[in-house]
C-alpha cells in the first residue's frame, strides 16, 4: 500500500472524508474510482464504491488507497451499472475496520439504500442510544449508520420523505451522497459546513463531489456548489432541488481554504491556490521581517510562501528537500541510533541555508511537534536566523464537524502564548495571520463578529452547531430551528 | 509496495543503482538501511544488505522499496555485525528477479565475498562467454557476477590482489563496495563515471555512499569523493588508498548534475541545487522569452525554474499540481473513458494559467511522450502561449555506463530537429541549454573539446570507454591503457 | 489453507455446523479453539470465537480451518476472558463471506449478545420479510440474524425471557450457544434434530458442544445430552434448566450415526463406531454375497466394512490407497490429459484386487458420481466381480434442517430404481440397508411407523417440522404447537 | 499450504526426495506435476519442474505441496515443451530456501543442464572444498550442485561423457534424472540404494519415477526398475542403456518396503502392501500374544496390523481415530492447558478400547517420543493390557544415503535394551521383527550375512558405501572399486 509522501502530515488537522456520485453513465464505477482518486487527500485509509445496475446493487470496499485497491479492471468489472457513489475515509480512531468503510448499504423495505457521508453528526450517540433501546441492531461504529436506521424506521411512504424525516432528527455537519434504485441524492447540511459541488459531463450527466478536482480528472465541468441546506435529487426524469430545512446563513469551513482542499480546487470564493497566495501576501504585510530567503514547509506551505516572497521581494527557495519514496513501515531500529534524529522524509538543503536569515512559512501549527523538528533541522544546517510565519490564526479549539483534531489540551496554541511557542519551537520570531487578514484573503472585508461568514470554531471557539453528544445539550442556533 | 509519486518519471533517464557501506559500527545494518533509503531515487525496484558479524555473513534482499521491505526491526535483527554494505537497484529490463538483487555474495576459497555495483560493464558478455567455456556456472544475469568469478579464479594469494586481478580485466563504469571477513573496499572506475563519496561518523567510523545525502540521514560528515581509479581499503588497522590503474583524466557523468542526484547532494562541484539554479539562469540568458509566469515541470524542473525566474524576473508559480497519493496499479478501465485523457498524477492549476503566457521548465526530453501530455494539459487549461525551456542540451545518444536509456532511435532529439520537436510537442517555442552553458553552470569556463571534463556521451555521442559487447571491440582510450 | 483429505467427500451430505461453549475457565478461548478443531468435520469453510472478559466482548472470525486461522498465540491473546463460544461453518452456498461467519454478535439495549447456531430455520425468510417491513436492517444472509432481531425487538425486561420470546417465533432445527455479559445459554430445538451435549471440566466448569469429541480433546468429561426442547442457562450462581416449549417426542437426526458424527463420538445410543460396525453386520446378514474381500470406501465406509467383514468372515483389505497430501487447487491441466481419468486423491491397490471378487462398502449414495468413478477404478485394477453394499437406506429426499443436500432431483435414489442404479454405477450387485435394519443398529427393535424415533426424512420423506419458507405454510405437528 | 495429516509422522524416518521425468509428450509438464503429486509422500517441503521446449528451458520451483503451488493452469502454461523433469524435496535442515529447491539448472558451455537428485552423496563436502579452491562459486548448499560443477569442469567433448566423468568422482546414494537440450538421462548409483523405475505411456513415451505410483496417476505402464549402476539415455533416436561403473551386487534400501514407499507401489519384490502384510504375519508368528484386538498406529502401521490380525485371528479394529483437518500452525496456547495433553491429530476410540487387551502395531520406533504418547492415550482410554509390536528390527543407526534420520544418540534402540524401551514406553510387552523375518517377508530365505541382499545399515550398522565426509576416509567396498 502506498502512503502519503507529504513529509510533515503527521502533525496536521485531517479532513475526514471525500464523497463522489454519478448518475446515468455507462462507466459509472470507473469514473467514480477516478473521482475518489482525485479526492484521495481527503481520506487515505479506506475507500468504497456502490453501483446499481437496474437490478441489483454492487459494492466494493477496501482498506488502503484507491489506486491500490479499487482501480483494477476486475474490481471495476464487479461494479456494473450506470449509477454509482463512492467514499474516501480518513479513520478518526485507530481501528479502521472494513465494516466501517463507506458507502454503507442496507436493504430497506422500499429497496436498497447506499449512503456516503462527509462530516460528523453531533448527536449521533444520543440517537444511537434511542435506536438501540427500540431494538435496532448496529453493526459498525460509524455515525452514518444512525442515518440509515432513521430512514428505515420512518413511516413515510416515499423514500425522499423518509430521508427528510431522518435529516430532521440529525444535527451536525454532513455532505451526503445517496443511491437508491431510482435516484441519486446529494445533501448539504443547513450551514454548509463541509463542501459539496455539482458538475456535469458531456451529455448532461450529473456528478457530485466534495471538490471540483474530481471533475477535472474525468473531464467534467464545474457547475456550482450544492447550497447549504439543499437536497438535490436526480432521477430519470431530471433534477429536483428541495429545501427541507429552514433557511440559515451559511457557515462553510474556512480551514478548507487553508489546508484541506487541493490548491487546484475552485470554490465559490475562487481558486484555492490564489487564496493561499493572498494569505501569504497578507502575512507578509502584517508580519514583515528582514531576511535572506523564504522557505516553504513542503508541500502545504508552498503557495503561501510564494505569496509571501512575491509581496516581500525576498527570494523563494526550496530549503527542505523531500524523499519521494517513503515506505510503509519505517521503524527507527535501535535506541543507539535514535539520537541521530534521523529524518526519513526530508532533508535540509544545507548549501542554501548555511549562514542565512530564513523565513519558514507553514499553513498552521497543531501540536507543534513537527515545527520543533523542522526548526532544529534548519538550525543544524547553519541558518543564522529562523523566523516562522503561519498562514492562519492560532489553532486553539477542536473541531467536531468532521475534521480529525487532537483534543484541545494537545493544541499548542491553546496551551501557551505566542512568545512561549516561539521559545519552545526555537525560532527567532513567530507570527500568525490575523483573523481579519484571513477573512480578507478569502474575499471579505473582514470578519463579521456578530455573524461570521465562515465556521472558524478552530480559531475562535464559536461553534455554530451545538455539540449534543459532547456537552449534553447546550443549545445553539441550528438545533433550536431544527426542533421547531 | 510504494511507488514514485513523481508525476512525469516514466519518460526520464534512470540511474540504475545506489551503493552504501559502513565499517565498524554496532548498528551497521540499520545505518545501511537508512543510507539506502536516502539513495532510493537511484533505484526503486529492489534493495539488499549484507552484514558480517565476525563469524558469518547475513543477507537480506527484497523487491520493492527499502522502507517497505528492509526497515523493519525483524529484518534489521537478522543482519547482525558491525560492518555492512547495501545496494538499491533499478531494473533495466522487465524481469527483476530476486537472484539478481545485490549485494551478490559468494563463498570463495579465501572466505565470504559480498559486492554491490553501481554502473555497467561494457565487456561483461565477452568475459562471461570466456568464463562459461572454462566451466564457470552463472546463476543470474547481472554483469556483477562476472566480477565475482574473476576474483574467484584469480591465483593471487591475497584477496586485495585477486580483486585487482579482476578489475584489470573489466571495462566500463563501476563504483563498487565490497565486504569480506576482514575488509570493506570501495572502488571507483578509472574515469570516475559513477559517483562514490567517503564520509565519517562520530568516532571515525568510515562510510561509503553514492551521494552525500546518505550521510545526512545518519548524521555522518561528508569527507571527500573517492577519486577516479582509487581503491580504498578499510581494515581494523585503518584506511589504505591504492591506485591499481594507470592515471587517467576523470570524466564523471554530467547528467548526475542535471537529474540523477538529489538537489541536496554535495559534489566536488558544489551543491546540486545551486548548479541547477545556475543552469536555469544560463537558460534564461541564452534563451529569453517574454512571458507572464515560469512553471516547473514537477519535481525535477523546479530548481532550474526558480533560477530562470530569479534571473528573468518573471514570477515563479505552481502551475501543475501533483496528486500525492498514487497507487500501484491504476488501470484506465475501459476504452470508452480512455479518450477523457485522464490525468492520474497531476492536474493543471487552471486559475493561474488561463489567459497567460507560460514558460515551462523541464530538465530534459527523452522520448517526448510526457512533454506532449503536459503541454496538452497546459493548453487545455487556457494558456495563451506555451514556451518550453529544457535545462540540458538535446539528449541524442544512449548511455552504456549504468543509466537506463531508451535505444537511440527512440530518443526524440536523435530523430528530429528542434523545430520539428516544437511542432510535435505543440509549443510556441522550444529551446535547450547549450553545451557550453551547461559546462559553465557546473563551474567550468566551457567544454574542453579535445578532452571534455565530464562524460557527456548522451549529448555528444563521444563515448570515453569502448563498448566491447556492443560494437565488438572498437578501441577506446581506456581499454588501450587497461591492456598496457 | 488446508482441505479435507477424504478422497470422496465431494459427493456426500454435509453437516452444516458445529458449536462449542465454555463458561468460567481462564483459558476459555484456547479451549474453544481446541473444541472447534475437534468439530472441524462439521464445517470447514469458516470458524469464529467470541469471548467476554467481564468488561467487553472480543471476536475473531476467519475463513478457513481452525488450525490455520484461529489457533495462533496472537489470536488467542486477542480473545481474553473466562467465557467463550465458538462456531464452525460449512457454507451452503458459494458465497461464504466473513460477515456470515458466526458467532454473530450485536450490542442490544441490555448489553452484548453473541450467538452460534447449528441447524436451519424453516421460517427464516418469512420472519425476515416481516422484520424488514418494521425497519430492521440486515447485514448478512444467515437465518441466525433473524434470531438476534427477534431478541432485540422483544419487550421483555429480562434477557432470558427475550430469548424465549424469539424462540417461540422460529421454526426449524437449531442447537444454539449464546453468550451474554452474565450468562452462557445452550438451547436445543423441541425435536432435538441437531445434537448438543453437556460436558464438565475439572473444577465443575461447564462446556457445551455438538459432539463429545470436543470434550476428549480438552480432557473434559461427557455428562449428558442437552434434551430436546431444553434451554440450559449458566450463570455465576449455577446451572438452570428451562423448558420453554410444550414437550414433544424427540426426533434426532439418524444420519449423524451414519456419516456426520465422528466414529469416536458417544451419543445416548452409545459409540458411533460400534453403531457403524453393527450397521455393517446388519448389512452382511441382510445382503450377503460370496466374495474374496471386503474393501471400505475410505474413510467413512471403514467401520461398516469392518463390521461386514467380521460378520461374514470375508477378509477386510485396504483396496483403495489415499494420497495424504492433497493441495488446495489441483486443476486438471489440459483437455488432452483429462481422458486419462487422473485420480488425484486415491489409487487402487492393484496387487490386492486383480482377479478378485470384491465387496465395496460405502456409507451412502448421494448423486452417485463418486461411486461411478470408484467402481471404474476398481474394475480397471482387474477385479473379477464388484458388489457394492451401502450402509444406509436409499437417500431419496433433501434435508431442510441444517444439512447441505442437493435438490431432490439430483439424488440418484430419487431418480431411479436400485437395479438401474447398479447398472449406472457398473456393479454386479448393489444393495442398501433396510430402514428396520438401520433402526436395529441404533438400538431400536425397528422403526415405529406411526411415530418414528428419529428424523429420517432423507430416507422416508416424512418431515417432522413444516417447511414454511419452502412450501408456504403446510402445517406440521410442531408448528401447530408452537403457535398454541 | 497443506500439511500431512498423518498423525504420527513427526517421529519417523523420512525419505528425502522423489524424482520424475518424461520425454516426448505434448503435456510433459502437466504429467510431471501429476507424477510429483503421486510422489508427494517422498518430500513435502518443496517441488520443482524444468521443461524444455526445443528452444529454451523453463523452470518453476516453489516451497510447499505440489497441489498448492505447481498444479495451476498458469504454472503449467509457463512450462511449455515436450520433455520435463521434476523433483520433490524433504528438507533435511530447518532452512529450506528456494535456491536449494530442485531441479537445479545451469547454462553450461554445451547448453542447458537440469538435474533432480534423490539420495545423498557421501563425499560432497570433500569435493566441494576441492571445487571452491579451483574457483568454483556455489550458490546453494545442496550436494547436487557438486555434480553440476563436476560436469561443467569436465573436458570431455560429449555431454554424456562429461556426466560419466562427474559420476566417477562422486560417492553415495543417488537416483538422478537429467534433462538437456537433446536428452533425458536416468541414473541409479552402483548399489541401487534409492529406487528409480521406468514406465511407458501410450505411444511409447518413456517416463522415469521414484515409484510406480507415479505411473498409475497418469495411466502409464510399469516397465522395470532402472538397474543399479545403469545410465539410461533417451534421445529422439531411441533409448540407450549404459553401464559406466564396474558391476557390483545391488543393495537397495530395505526401509522402502517398511515405511517410505506407498503401499500401492510395485517393486521387483512385488506389492509393498503385500510385503507389509507378510511382515505383520511374520511378526505374529515370531512374537505372538494373547489379546482382544489388534490396533494399527495410523496410517503406516495398518497393512502390518491387518497381516497380524489375519495370521493371529485376533480382530482388527480402528482404535485410534484421526482428525482429517489438521491446520498448519496449531500452537498449544498457554502453559495452563498444556498439561491437558491435548491431542490435535488423533483421539482414542474409547468404546473399543476400555477394558480390553490391545496389540498396537507400528512400523518402527525412532526416538520413541510418539510411542510414549500413543500408549498413554490408549491407557487413559482404559486398555487393560497394551502390547506393542514393531514391523521392523530395532533402528539403531543413522542413514547417510538420503534419509532424514536423527543422530545415532537420539535413536531409542541405540540407547537402551528392548526391556528398558518397553518400560519407558509403558507397554506390557514390546517386540520387534527379526532381521531374518524381515528378509523372509521381502522374499528372501533370510539375510545373507556375508553379503546382505539389501542395505540395512539402519538396523545393522553395516554401511555399504564409505562415509567420506563423515569419517574422513574409511574405506568401503564401493569406493575401492570406484577408484579403480
């Protein structure tokens, strides 16, 4: 199996999932596999595809990368049919097991029902306890199974209404793709926390995906975002857009722009690469420093570093070289060589760094463990000064909406001041982008304090959806409405 | 197994091997595995380590990446001893089989003998026929086995002399690491075609490696290059440097500077990253063009593109985004979707490119197949003009000295003019670095036409070592001397 | 994986499952694995164990033989706790998949619930349709999952009562072992179709198993059969025997004595080996023939052949030699050698057979395909006469109570007379044991025609439990009562 | 992988190899695989086939059983050609590695040369040291490689003469099959220690095999034994029989009749099954005992037990029941259950044994460890008396001619008297067959003490071929002649 070659990805927040769906194409499964491959950065631990061939559903799920497990001719051949949905999963806990891999599938009384989910429900445990007490049997630990049980138990005669029944009971962040015998359905939660976009292939074939890069790989055209609170239904007779929820002001996740999304993704705010370059330029204006070169922490820091370099005029250089070939299980073999501080994934470009004043640009600081190692490496390569610039505000709060974040007490910025962080990391100066700077980079004039335009809970601690399972019922704007 | 994520590496020349050796360290095998990992770019198909524990030799060889196959604690534990040598292999033909994986090992009358070889002998077939007629039995197809047989058949009493006996019969390019019961030996062929460098760990422990990056990963210090024609022998009593060949003017491979070596490698000409930036700057001066942005073909074109951008003042941008997660066996599933021109490993950064005049910088053009696809991708992202700049002269000749090159008639530059190439590739302009420009970038004032300072046969067709097996005996400078 | 070496087992009826349970022993899982190994003949396709350690349940399930998949130290270590149940499975259809492998486990509102089932429900499909219409979600295709759903949906407060609720809704053959947080439960259906026996280890630790051989392997003592219709409950406070059903006259499967059970198993009728020898003696008295030697069809025909030989005085000889080493996937390679009639698993002992009058003793004839091959082999080894004697009455009907039988029209004895069978098989004479002879061998004076002492539906067509799913509701004795 | 299901085979002598060859059949490889399957009892650890298709040699070798590794269509398809040889290997030491698996193959100056060897050379180490000192390079540890080197170094122009050159230098036991571009050759050592037989398929296609059972499986006819000292050469032009050695009186291994060969094998002394029954009858006459039943130790003791029962009139019963399904890696899981004396492979048939006087018949006693366990099991099943009868004389000496025997000091009969053995094993009486009784059973009137008709060194300590490597040069009859 192949693993990420991103050298510093152990100490990042991780998007938990990517979804894809296509309705009415003879190569539905093959295109879904390609789409999942383009979305691989959103989840690398497992992937699955469910197709429907007019008579029955077919399912292939596997642990590992799409390109290792689902892309062979024999797998594709076992997924006949002209509609399909797919899912990439990033495991949030150690035990990824196959029965948790999505899309989940169940035979309901109305027929087969497959579902893929990006996001996280905040009242899943509460609902699960209720369902078990009514005799429901759960197979897996995923919160998505709760949705299926709610659909199964709904007394509505029409499937779409049973899904709406279920949605009105759940809270949290969710972008869903659903496949039934007659329909493909896409749903984005009322605040639109997680992304979901609509595309179109030649001949008007509709596709759904978490990001537009999944359209590029199959030659599909980007049409628009699925709107927050929208439920879009594809049938033989066409497309229908429903609004099953009260209208709320959208709060999409701002971190998608900082790290999660691929730089070549297009959003309603424009190109992610451009946003990141603007972030770097803002950072240079807000936190300038006199230095000899700008070095990105590869690869996620690169666009911001280019923006910083272009704005400041300080040359951009590759100061850290990656090893492209990182195997699965590199174990540092003995204690006696552990002190060597072996760097398996990267190496300092000494000839560039020695004797220089260096600006290191990274997208964020989570635990800080990686930052410490990078700075150590840069220092031991002979840098005269090391200044770190972070392309986002301090990450002080955990995410409960489908992002794998450490618990709050493990977040470095939640535990100490910026000065203390600078000392710990060992830099001559450390600076973060301001919240307003971030909002400017995404196209706003600043953050609207009364009703922020994005979900920025990881920076602000302001959670737009109540955390039912977590805090036992603190009320939030959404849940009040959902209960109305 | 993990594969390269370099998006365009199918259409490159490939270094065939990397070697490593360490003598007198309690963690010899673990350090060798780390060294091989740092040299993984020199050969990804297989790797092996032989260690000696004072009583017997231990060997582990495997197909696949070092990090997947040799880095586990159990493998390391099965390689006890305080001396070890290792080898990375890039298969030159389809059939990589385990018995071809190096280091090769044989029990000779004087004791065990292990050898790792980077390079290619030019008279291996001729010697092999001679040896078989004398009753020698060959197990594998590698030319390295010829060396072992020649050592085995030598009548000299001392092992070092038997090795010298063998070396005097072979022709070609070779950097060798040898491990016996009492000695580690490093040898570089008389012209020094392939690299071999000497390092030192704390406490004076000597290490050998193809490139200095293998020292960085284990915290060893770079000492110097093994000199062309030098045979360096490590024993308990110290280091001895022998000169078993007549002195010749060195001709190291110039392509190491262009593509093979890692950018963070140090050579006697300085930092490879710096050389590549100077190549980019030379290219900008020699072949300027009015444009909006400079885009590297990732990843090998990046340093030259930075050099080009800094010299020309045209902004450097990431115009091609890589997918980090490329699985092993991605099969384009059906004919009907093949025409989509699916791009599994990369995607154009449309928002940057659309409507712009683009300079694409790549290190070399081999068959040209990849260049065609890249340009197509850039054009379909909306570029107004595409200008390609190549950081080396046209590659017109095959290499017979340990580099995997297509046959000459498959090399694009051997088949057509630069203008025809430009038309085929679909660019508005195409330009290569001049030979003198290349020599300037590596620190010379230009190419010495009578006696070039490097082996540049792939550009010039001037082969410094005769190709015995290939052309049946045409005489060259080296062989005359070797026979003297 | 290992496969059966029984040469002729392709053309046999197959017991579908074996179960095991132990309550209150520090090595519960290890002993369960050993018990399953001793019961391997009852199901070779998959096996599983669930243990409970006082805090949580642990589960290991695998396709393949117990000795290949569950017996390693690491598997045992992952099954801590002092109570455990286990299950061997013989797949009745092609697609054995892991999620069908038992014991099945579910988290119910009252806590964890694990179940292993030997037998087959005759109204499972009917119940399943009802459950799905109520919103139940099924994961697997096994009828056992129906039982779990019925328990989950029961409104009784106590678990034992919820199980009884479920049992009162199911019909068919079942021997069950159940493990909950506080209890181990053993249940045998009201007619006692499938076996279930109680044993005891040193210190009074109770064990349950399908056959007493599972006690021998762990040094446990055979106590008694679980009685038909009995529900035995083990808790910390001791053993309780419940009778949740109206009392019915038992009808255990008579075929257990002919083929399914191991010869070293003890039943309430005594030693299975002795029964089979008595069957052979009955057969010799009922169907004598003048011949030179008695040859068993290995291995299942051997005890009856010994009985036949001892009763008739005709010598017993090994006329068919097995190859002990039969691999997994022996494919007859090409058409041109297929006509050789290659015998991979056995060979005739020519020196014994040539020129002799041979009595072949086999336990039963199912499709007849194997009998044809055996007789052909014996004839081509030079036998003068071949007389076949079958240690059971003609198999004319399918079993629906947990035995893998071909459909009725594939059963040779359902399609033709004994004379026609003899001609087809190519023997000089063919004779079956009479029904009364069979009942005498198991210790009765004959078959009680009004109320037979055993289930002998495969010979008589008299099904003691109605086949709800199969024939849509034909009433039988049991179901009337069950509905009462 | 599949393993033997013979319950007591851990404590047996083991034949080390089986060979097969076929010349001139379009399905050569498929038939070779079938032949090796029939010879699987002679070696289970690895197997290989080499075929020749008129242009080149093809080789497939694998660890494991033939039916698991070589019998698939794809393997057969990779072995084209109309001549082939094959080999089964029983590893004599722990480390079976693929490069030791035969047939071995080498490209010699005269062309390709493949060889399979059953037996063991007694001067292999001595020859190997000589060859290494001349510069030969050995890849593997097998003595067979010595033969190839001797052939390679011979200066004779014709291949047959080079083979004869090599044979005149080797000493020991060997049955060889050799395949070259033009010929298949079969060779049996001058004393004919190991078997080799000639067969014929329809159309006169010649086949060679270790035992005639390999002919039965492919429908070939048994022709005759290859005679001791015979070299038989098959070419397009026919068959030639050569006698390259001085004529010696044959001394075939007598143990083949006791245990190694399959019972359905035919030898020049007749059917092995008949011989074993005669052994049992001799044993009954020589060592009678008053008892209730005769029980074979399965499976190898069965024919002798039948012979004993028929001669004595005491009934033959299956007192030990085998578990047919023995997995690969059954580990007794914890100390606390080890004392249970778990019997994974067999179980006593208690109902037969309890209260009875039992005669246990086994073929031989090696270390005695298994006998102790069996008797313990029989006793704990309630036997009143246990009498053990062994179908061979006491095994007191190691074999150096191709049989895996423990070192002499581990052989129970070499360490103690029969009375002491009886006490150790725990039987009421123990008796072995006499040497003369054994010779009578194989058709002689008794053992010719001056010049025994068989090799019986394992019983007598009289080694007919000197053990050069082992004792450094003690002269024997053969070597004197071989040196003449």
